[in-house]
């Protein structure tokens, strides 16, 4: 009897396991669940084990964007916004400053026009009628309700006002007191042969403040003649000390404020003659463009203390001559 052997065709696929063996379905299921590894799909794009495609370019940035990065961005935006606001504030402040400066210049020009001081002419060379007009404007401000008749009793007569000098006025950028020095030299020259008398200044200068007086004192030291330069303002000596000083010193030039000089005149400490000259520092302006003729408290001292009552009688009655610089 012949045994027939049947041929089994070879397997072309499968799991290469021995015949009769099968994979445990539970094992296969578990592998699918735990496997998170990437596998390459048919189109060559990598897939995650769960079958989802990876995020596209740009989407990943949105997914992983940190709250810290968002905060920095907001901070930058806020800073830029603040810078913009600061620039606007700076522009507003600059505009306000320019407007204020223009207003200051306008007021200064208005004061100049109201004072009647010619801008193009040296104050040392004003003719009596011009100086009289300037002084009258100041007097009206101190006596706003005075009638024309009352003003005639207050105003300084033109006969007591200095005539302009015969020399040409000169100015110097390095020495702002050059015109005053020239004026004093021309006034003192005719008095060179006259003897100085104690307490009798040859030139009296009235200035806006003690600080301005100190500047004037330094400016006239080189032209003081044979006498001393007296400092007649409150910040230097007490009234009693200044009275004692004038009783013992020969003074060629006295520099003071209207308030202190007015008191010294009332006390009889300053002697006046027809040779005495009083110069008003009408050209100097303070930081607010105010002068001796329009700063209220100083202006009132000038007209209600120096040129009023007993002091006025002493000055005008003795034939004092009055000028400006």
C-alpha cells in the first residue's frame, strides 16, 4: 500500500509563526492602546499612535504659547502707549511755555509803552520834557484818583530836571554801567575844585532793590571821585548806623533804595544843595520786567516818601537836579 503525501502550499503572508499557533487577541488589543509611537502613513506623513496628525506650522506656536510671553507683549504695548502719552504731555508743556514767554514779552512791551520811555534812546540823554512825561505816568499810578490840580503839586518841575549831556552815549557789553559812569564823570568834573562836606553826597542814586544797589555800587567805584560810596539800603546797615556814618564821612556817591533814602531825608541825615544830583535807575528791570517806576511798593516809596512832605521840601527847595539812567 502506497502512502500518499500531500504538499502544503507555502504561506505568502501572516505572522511567520508555526502552523497552528495564533496570536492572543487580548495581546493585540493591549498593544494598540499602549503604543503611542509614531508610524509613517501611506503618504509619508508621520502619525501619532492614536491616529491624529501632528499640528501644522503656526498651530504649535498657538498651542504652546506661554502666559509669560503674553504678559511681556502686553507690557511692551503698555510702555509704548505710555511713551506716546509722555510725548503728548511734553508737547503740551512746551506749547504752554512758549505761550507764557510770549505773554511775558507782550506785557513787557506794554509796560514800556505805558511808561513812555523811548526804546531807541539812551535814558541818560532824555530831555526834560521826555523825563517829565515818564515820571508823570508813574505818579499817576501811585495817585490814581488824584485830579490834575493835585498832580501839579506832586509832579517834579521841569526846572529841576537835568538837561541831556553834550557827549555821545556809549554802551559796552562787558560793562553795562558804562553810560552811568560817563554820566557821573560829567557831573563830578565841574565839582572837582569844590570841597566835600560830611553827609552831603554829590550824587545820589535810587535803585529798585538792595541787590540792585549792590550791583550799582560795584559799577561806580572807579568814578567815585575823592569821596566814598555810601550804601544806603536796609540789607547793609541799620538806619541808626547809616545816620552815624553820614555824620562822619565825606561821600561823593550815595546808592540806596527809595524807602531808606526817604527815611534818611526825614531824619535830616542827608544834606542837599543845588550841586546835588539825584539819578533814578529807571532802566533796570527785575525778573518780572518791573522797574523802580512801576513796582508798586517801591514806586509808592519814591513818590510818597522821597518826593513827599518834608523830604520833598528838602530836595526841591534846595534846588536838587534829577536825571535818569
